[in-house]
C-alpha cells in the first residue's frame, strides 16, 4: 500500500501549535496510519466507528468516510457498520453519520442504478452526451444504433434530466420518432399536456413542432431517437424547461 502522508496539521497549526502539528502529521498519520498490523480498510472503519461513538460529525468524519470509501468500503458495508454501532453508541449518532455517508457514497449509488437501468434494456447506454450537454438539464448519454439509411440513437437520461424545448426543422419531411426502451419519462408539445412514456410507447414528432422530452424525477429513461428523412433538416434549440413546470409532473 502507498505510504500515507499528511500535512494538514502544519498547514492549519504549524505556527500556532507546532508540536500538535508534528504529532498529527508525523506520529498519528506518519507512523500510526502506516502501521501494518491492521490493514488499511479495517483501520478506516475503526476510525469512523471511533468518531461516531464520540459524537463527532463534522468535517473530520466526512474526511474519514471518504478515506473509507477510497480504501474499498462499499455502501452496503458502511451501512452495516453504522447500523451496528448505532445500537451501542446511539441512534441519533447513526442518523447523523448516515446523512453524511449518503453524500460520500452518492456516486456509487448512482452508478448502481445506472447499471441496473442498462441491464433492463437490450441497447447500451453509451457515452456521456457531451456534444449536446448545453441543451440538457442533467446528465444524458448517447449510443448510436444506426448511422446508415436512417439515423437511430439510444438516448438515456438520468432521473430528473430533460432536454430544452426544441424544434426539428425541415423544408420537406423530417421530424423524429421516439420509442421508449427502458425506464419512465415524459414528452410534451408546446400548448399540450405532457405524455408519460414507458417501454414500448412511441411518439411521432412532426417537423416544426416545439417540444421537449426527458426522464421522470425518480427514474432513469431511455428512448430510441429515430431521424425521419427530410430535406434541409436541422435542430433549433430553445429555452430550458422551467423547473416550476417540470416539478408538477409525477
């Protein structure tokens, strides 16, 4: 394991309390944390337990929760640890630690939900949709399915993500067809009620119609976007969907 080093003590207290800074950086972290009699992951868990038992739920606890995650402690493991210690150290302390741990392990939770969503459909999620991210509220992903004859793309939205109002322009033909393949989302045309989309639902969007589509607040959402052939086709991106409007949807 890479040697653990620390300079927080000297940065914060090097002039005011140099001895304390020395003990913190050189003894506590420099020697104790590098002692091989306890593996690093176990030492991280013990430290979290000690801080929780002492009622310390400030930035130092978050630091050590982050250390535990880096050491390989999973969301399930930290949940089991905090629950177990809660019986002995106090239930309110467990609540306080869980509130902080949820933030630290948020990415792992999101990654797990994303993987489950991808496993629920036959199409891949693809890569982050960085080329169009300025037109989306939230993260989206794009996976080309077909680029020949008719363009078909699998577009995936994280919960709460939607694209801006936009219009598919064409002098003849054009437009788009959406086919929901996983999750739950919404489609809305200007001046009309939003239409819920679930797997198997299809929406035909003529050229010239102002609209938006995206995920429900609590669900991932994927749809095939099928480009309808036409002449002089282009997309006109408009304003974002107002939060007040979107938040009214279930």
